[in-house]
């Protein structure tokens, strides 16, 4: 009798572990505890990040379609995520069903064995009663052996009853899994029969096409300024910092020019990270002092206004030499027509998607802003536009896609108040606020590669993000 008893003990131990596993794990998978899986509630909780979005509005007066493309973080559509979750859940249910089927076969086999043992126990009990009635006729030794065997078998009676209950529970679990599989299959059919990999490839293809489209949308109208992001706190109250908009993606050098006068030292850093940590890579000693803070690095060269003059200097970082210099005819200098904060900011050099620009004022234009497009090699003025906005009333200005945007102040409450398009030679008054976090802006320039505004705000080097509005022309447009 010892080997059958060991076998039965192993079976009962296995059943206990399986019951414990099913009571803890199976309900959480199939929805038998606190979560109930339906065709709407559980699936709608999936909320992946939004993908690409294209917003459109009514046609303009010329009949062109006007829309805006917003490109957030890369992600898959919610429909795709639902399909993936359902498929994973179905696979788990199918694997569980197979395991339950194997467990059921083992349970039925062992159940028959226990029933056979129950019959033997009942027969042995009857025989024991008979022996007890005639105990005087048996030897004491034989009686004691029978008594010990009976004592060993008696505890199995309540275990047998529990075993029957567990067998019923397994049957109920099998039915629940069968019902759940049917529901999940129906939900998957309602959502669609697209293969996960197929959907993934379609989304990647769409993203590639949209990114190619975005590369073509190099120009647009300024709609919003957000930020700022504080990159570093350093230097005096006034200064300039910049990167090269024509540099390659791997070239992220930063140039730093502290103060608005009486300085010739330009500090170079290999990256933004090095700039933040102060890991300077090179120092340039310019042949002339600069005036103001409105310098620009463009295609590997620094363009700046020579101190106490209206001369523009082109300085090469590669050769550490002056490549060109030219007087900007009639341009006021040395605080004749500065921005509202002063600081010899008469001549503002800047770059955008179109090229190199100079913004200044002349007596001939009554102190109002003049915009000149420059040849980046010779510094020759290619074309000029005269605006009606007084230079002394401007806080700062920057160019985006050939349009000059002017702020109304360098102090708290500043906003982009005026814009002038060199393409149409027209102006308009705008109302685009931005957060002047440190209360005194002495430099504000647009970088076309980063699509951001670099600013020096009271000894803080900060970045603003810009939102542009694009008009997408169709092939039918002329």
C-alpha cells in the first residue's frame, strides 16, 4: 500500500499547486477577478500617443488648399495597438486551454485511481468490523497491522471530497476560457483582420512620406512661440550665443560672445552638452572689437559689426582670418538707431532659409528699419526694403523665410508686434506673445536648421520653439 499512497500524495500536491496558480494567475488573465473584459471598456483604455496629424481649413481666395502638418513623437495608431493586445491575449488563452486540457486528462486518470482506492477502503473497513467482532480468534500481531493500515487510510476520505470539488472547478475554468475565446475572436473580427506586421509597415511608410513632405515645407508664417528652455546661466547681462544653420547634422558647435562691446574673444564648444558643462574646445581672438550682440554664424564664418563703425566683417573660423569687410551705406551706428535696450545694437545681422540679412536704420528712411539681403561672400547688398517701423521702438527682430518679425519691447510683456514680407513688400501688425522669463532680452535670432529662436535673456542662454503655418501647393497651382 505504500507506493499507491506516495503516488496519491504527489497527485494531491500537484493539484494544490495548480489550484493556487489558477486562483492567482488565471483570473487576472481571463477577467474572473476585478477586471471584466468586454468589447468596449477594456479596449478603450488603450491610449497610445497620437501620430502624425494634418489639419486643413477652407480654401484661400486663390482656391489653394491650406493645411498644417503637426509631427509629434513616432508611435503606432491606436487601432494597431488594440489588434496587437488582442492577439497577444488570444495566444495566452489558447496556450492556457491546451494546458487545462492536459491537466484535465491527468485529473480524470488520477480521479479513477482515487475512486478505486475509495472502494478498497470501504471493503477494508467492512472487513475490519468483521475482524473486530471475532478479534479473539485472531492473533494480536495481525490485528495490530490491520489497525495501523486503517489509521493511514482514514485521513484520505476528506481529501477525496476536496479532490472531487477541484475537479468540478477545473471544468468550470474550461468553460470560462471557451466563452472568453469566443468573445475575443468576435472582437478581433470587428476591429479588422489586418496583420500586425502589415499595419506596422503601413504606418512606417506613412511616416516616411510625411517626413519627406516636411522637408519640403522649409518656409512658413510664424504662428506661435513657446518656451523658453533655459540652456545655461553665464556671462554678463548682455551677449550672444549661436549655432550654424548650414552645418551638417553631426556638426553641433556652439559659439559664445559675452558683452556688447570692448571684447574680441569668441569661445567655441563642440556641442550643446559641452557648452552647458563649460568644456571649451577653442578660443578665437578677433582682429577687431564687435559692437552690439547681433552677430551671426553662417556657413562656417562669423559675421559681425565692427565697433564704432557701420562696417560688416566676415571672419572664417577655419582659417582664423578676415575674408571680407564692407561698409553698410548710410546705416546708423554707435547707438544712433539701436533697439530699445541700447548696447550699440544699431546693425542686426541674421540668417534664415533664404540667406544672409542686415537690419538697420538710416537717416534717409527717417530712422525706420531697412532690410538688406547680403551676398555671403562679398557682403554686397543685393536688394533692400524700407519699412515704416522705427528702429528705436523695436525690442528685437529676426527673419524667418524672408519675413522680418519685430518685437515691441525687450522687457516683460514683449510680443511680436510687426512683420514685413520681403516677398510681397507688405507689412502687417501681429500679436504673438512669448514668455520673457528673465525680463531683459538683448539678443533674439532664428536658426533655420533647429527651427528655434536663440536668445540671451539677462545672463541666461535660452531657446524658444516656433510654430509655422505652411501653405501646401498642389500640382495644379501656377
